[in-house]
């Protein structure tokens, strides 16, 4: 029997493509042939890593399917969620992904891999794979805690029992007491409205339940009660194999994740080398979250008043000087000895991994949280949308390695309202003082556990072995 061949098909969004690439590399490093499926304009995000993996003697490839942007009503060339600039483009983007069914079916028929790991946003993939007797694994891109907490919120709808948007409700039946407000939920979870997205969620769940199982980028020791709850109470067949970002060991691998960095990574490292351990705060809100000018202005003022050294990533174009109303006048000149702004894309893992970084202000995207705790830094949590408000609860109340900046409202588009005083205070609290030290020492324990989990004998290493074995014996 030949080599096991697995297809990996991520959603066209950096927060999904980055961990899927890492996952594919992990499988390849265990002797599996890994093929990434993506669309033409996303290929370049994968090529370097795939070439490098092949040079190391492992088997990895890329196959493309055309993204029907125009047919779905999107502008030509819009193939990645980071090109979505208005709310009306979101349903069109999903419509285009639904049109990927037929081309995927054709390549599955032609190549007949042994397994398809497809994004949870592609619910139709289970059925398409089943046509050829191929097991489909679901990849959500988030951890066990938020999978369990969102499921129970949707199952038991405790939000219906409160009389206002800011009255807390208890998420029922979880191993911990987790309180949320309606404001922290997505619009469809908040009101139970029958939106397209709510309907998509229903099909996503059905497809997950009829799939071969779920692959989770997490490690058992991080959220053991929830890994158990997901499997034993919610009855999902799941394998945890993370943190997958830890497969990147060399500077080059840590620097080249997602887009090309808009800063020279060596310059960045040189600057960090000149700083004391744990003295710099890194601020970044992932690849999708959008902040209003007024909010960016408050962040700048908060940072300056915190007196802490910083690297702040702002997803605004370099050179767009006419549109820099978000930046207080003279800010960069005044703070040039304290820190700097990266306009565009940062080599995040490389920066976080530097010993000078002592705190991380994060939007609580799951990849960012895992990357932060894998290097042992305490966090300021600033959730924005998706499942980020759940992730915040894990970090601040269960793991206790972070403090909340106090953003109260879920929003995909309007993010403003957190004041400079709250920002400055949170940044100081996470960098200096007794509380920072306590959180840092806990975060370091998770760092060690994460490292062990992916090493031989570790829980994630073992689960990946088990999964590969099961897929091998599933073959006809
Ligand atoms: N990222 C990066 N540089 C940036 C912004 C993001 O390398 O300037 C990476 C980050 O390391 C993470 C991913 O992009 O791996 C973002 O995923 P996450 O789940 O944190 O957030 P999302 O972008 O999905 O909201």
C-alpha cells in the first residue's frame, strides 16, 4: 500500500490558511503526502513553505481551483477574506465558496486522496468526499473551550432569559461558570434571527456530525475539561494536534507566515535585541478586525501614556499619509525611543518569540492566543468578533494569563469606544508589577506544556499518530 495522501482545504482567510499550512507540514513530517487545495491568488502564501518542506525530503504539493469571484458578485481578484471591504461582500464571498463544490469534486475524483481535511466553513465538503468514500475531517480553527461554549449557547439559548443586552447570563452545563452578555454574541446568536449566517451554522453543524471527525489546533493540557466535554458530552470524535505553529523552528519559518512582512525582520530583531527581557508590549489584532480611526487614536494615546515600549501593528497601508488622521500629531517623533508602528503585516511569531516581548495586546483570534501562550507572554484581551469573546473568557478566567481591556460589544465593522485610560492601564498591568509577574509565570507553565505536547510522547504528538493510524487502516 502506498503513502497516505491527505488533502487540506482551508477557508481563504489568513487565520485559517496559516494553521492549515502548519498542519499540512506536520502531517508531511510524519511521512504523509500533504496537498493543499486553494485558489490561484492564494497560492503564493503557501509556495515557499511547500518548496522548503519538499527540499527537506517530505512530500507536499498544492492544487488550485478557480474562485468564482465575479460570478458571485465580487470584484475580479477578490479571493481572500482580507479583501472584503464592506458588509455586503460577506454573503457574496460565502456564495463563491459554495460554488467550489464541483471543482473540488472533480479533483477528488481524479486524485482520490485518503482523507480530506476541509474547513468548517465548507459544510458541503463532507458530502462531496463521501461520494468517493473519502473520510472528511472538519477544521474549525478554534479551541475546545469556545467550541463547547458556543455549542451550549446555541443549544440552550440562555441569552433569551435576560431582559437587556448587558445583563449577564450563565452559559449552561460547562465545567466552569462562564457569564456572557448578549452584546458579546454575534447578531444571529444574540437575537436568534434567521440570517443566512445562522442557516450556514446549522448546515455546518450537520456536516460536522456526519463527518469522520474534527481536528483541533489545541493541546489537552491547556483545556482538559473542555477536550473531554467536547468528546464525551457533545459526542464529537476529535483529535488535538497543536499548537501547530510550534512546527516552525527556524527564523525564516517564523517570519514567513501569511503575508510578506512589511518590515525587515532582521531590523525588527535588532531593535528587540537592544531591549531588556519582558519590556516590550506587542499589539496586533489579527488579519480581519477593523478599527475606526477614533479607536486607533485612543490606542496611540493609551500607549504613549503607558510609558511602556511597544511594537504596534496597524492594518493600514504604508505611504497612505493623507489618511493618517488616526495618528495623533507628532506621535511617532515623540515615541521614537519607545517603540514603532508596523503598517501592514508583522512577522508575529518571530516577534512574540523574542525574550524582550513581555506582553501581548490581542483581539483573541485563536491562532494569536496559542502563539502568545506558546511563548509564555501574558495578554491584554480585546475581543472584537467571531468567537473571540469566548476565547477572552478562557484566557482571563480559566487560564488566568491575561486581563481584559473591557471591550464590551461584538462587531465586525464598528470598533470604537475603548478609552485611552483603559488601554494605558491594561498595558502597564500586563507588563510591570506583581500581577504581570504572576500571569507571566502561569503563561510560562503553558509554554512548557505546549512544547511537551508536540514532542514525542506528548498528547498532541500522540493524537496525530493515532489519527494517521486510523486513516491508514480506513483505506480500502
Ligand atoms: N498574523 C501575522 N502578522 C500580522 C497579523 C496576523 O503573522 O500582522 C498572523 C498571526 O500570527 C496568526 C494569524 O495571522 O497566525 C491570525 O490568526 P488569528 O486567529 O489570531 O486571527 P484572525 O486573523 O483569524 O482574526
